[in-house]
């Protein structure tokens, strides 16, 4: 898997010219996992996140790759 194909768990915060509703309406195929007020937690590709940054629609904080996130979840469920 190349860097551009990695799926990320990311926190999105809209910038002044954007809004949560606008981000949710974008046809870019992100998986929205959680919504907390003015913040979204999403599963998205590097390309999707880079596009949001390039268009200055949201501050993007990459929390971990989706694979790392899922591995931590599996480890916490094992006795």
C-alpha cells in the first residue's frame, strides 16, 4: 500500500469559510465515524484529506492510520 492509499482516522475542524454541514455534504466519500459539535472524526484516504487541506475547507489532524487504530482495538479486546 502506498502512502497515498493509506486510510487515516482523522479529526476535521472546519475553518472560518466552511462548516460541518458543508463538509458533510461534500461528495468525496469520507466515512464519518463521529460528530462532536464542530468536529468530525472520519476515516478517509490521504488523497481525500489532502484535498480538504488544499481547498482550505478544514484543519485536518491525522490521528493514526486506520490499520493502527483497528489493531489497538483488537489488542484491547484480547484477554
